């Protein structure tokens, strides 16, 4: 099972001009993006090889750009926000690390390319994830601190994304990724 996460980053910079020392300010919340990278791939035993993270950057100066990180191809783990943001900055500079690719692609196009039966949209009013039979190679879509806007929700609805919830409390995007990884790890162990 390969689990894919799609993060819609409404403010994430689309140029490598952000400061590693000020990720929340100059980077358009690249701190949030960096934490999601760590959550998707870092484990005590090394790189999580069964995960893919696509980050749709929609901030200035030239949106949209999608950065995809594939754990099956990564050869180094990012264990700090600075390391993860450095890899993102390198990718946006045209020097992507192994396992990272950059495409001129927006949220709508990316979602439309995904198999309908595999899409799950993390939403507070969705069906509780523990009651949902998660299919093979699931794709989980989540927003940043602003969530997914109305247009993005329409795209997800048209694509047949199933709304699922992690419970009655809102979590940080990176925490959602960790919780989902745990849920999926329990399913795999139980099989």
C-alpha cells in the first residue's frame, strides 16, 4: 500500500526566495509545509518508503507549482524544518534532491489526475476515519492553516473525494499526516 498526501498550501512560496531562518514569515508558511514533509517520511527506523507527498504551492510570485516527494526514491531523511525547507528551496531552484520533482501544476489538475475511488478529503464534518474502509493506495487531501477554499472543495466533490474526519478536534496538517500514517500502519499490521 502506498499512501499519498496532497497538501494545498495557499500561501507557500513558489520561488526559492524565502529565508530558512524565517519560514513562517518570508516563506508564506513554509514552516507548515516543512513539518508536513517530516510527518510524511520520518520514522525512527529511517525514511517511510510507502508515502508520497504532493504540495501544491499557491503563494507568490508565480503560482501554482506542485512539489512531489516520493519516499520510494528518497535517499536522505529530513529531520528538521530547516532541512526540509532547504530541500524545497533546492527543488524550486532547479536542483531537486533525489525523490523530489517540481511541476507547473495546480490543485484542480492534480486532483483530476487522481483515481476517483482513492480520494479522501480530510474534513471536520466527514465520516469518522475509523469507520471507513480505506482502499488500496489511498490519497488524502488536506489544507493548510486556511483549509481548502470553496473552489477547491467543488473540485474535490466533482472528483468524487470521500470526506473523512479524524474526530471532533481540528489538528495541524502535519499532525493529520501522522495520525493517518498511524491508522494505515494499524490496518497493514492487522491484515
